[in-house]
C-alpha cells in the first residue's frame, strides 16, 4: 500500500527529474565533445530530443496532479464556492472526454510504429519507444484528471468549501 501511495505521489516527478538529468548530461557531453575534443557526437541531439518529448507528455499529468495548469479564472472567481466547484467538474469532464477521444488515435499511432519496424537514425532505437510517449502521456493524464474530477465532485457536493 505504501508503494502504491509513493508511486501515486512521485511517479511523474521522479521520471521528469531523471529525464531532465539525462538531457543535461547528454547535452553537456555534446558541448564538451565539440569544444574540447573538436568532435561532434551524432547521437546526443537525437536522444535529448526524445527525452524532451517524453518529459513534455509526462509534465501534463504532473501539472494536473499539482493543480498548476494554465486556465482563465475570471468567470470562476465570480461564482460562489459551490458554482466554482461545479465549473471545475465540467472543466475536468471536458479534459476526460478529450483524453478518451485521443487515446484510440495514440494507440493506432503506436501500432503503426510497431508494424513499420522503423528505428531512429542515430541510435537505432525502435521508433515505437519514442512514439508511445503520447499514449503514455494521455493515459497518465486521464488517470490524474479522473482523480481531480473525483476530488472536485466531492467538494462540489459539499458546497464547494473544503471540509
């Protein structure tokens, strides 16, 4: 149970920190290789690009979990607490519907990448490893938005005020 709680609390954070460390290490290796050894590494640009793509998709679910997404709150601030809570429920519902629409396309995208057998040019990584980032990202986003939806729905039922 503690392991599940830890995964729920820290999954995206740990993965994004590891990806960021990888980006810094590989870009530093590229700079050192160019400046000190006068030799460019061919694979670091490709790898950092893929790490950045993965971190971008993971960061969306992290932002939802931490309630730090970009939104316009003018109307929400005009409403009473209960109305604001219901507006959040509607907003979360729209994101859930969007995820449910996108997931089949992401799954098809990964299936096509697997079927093609394509690999990246410098690292020869199967492209489905990189192209599965939207699928994983939308699955995590769906999970986090469902968590936020349940939390906000309970709050809306209580009158919009934290108990």
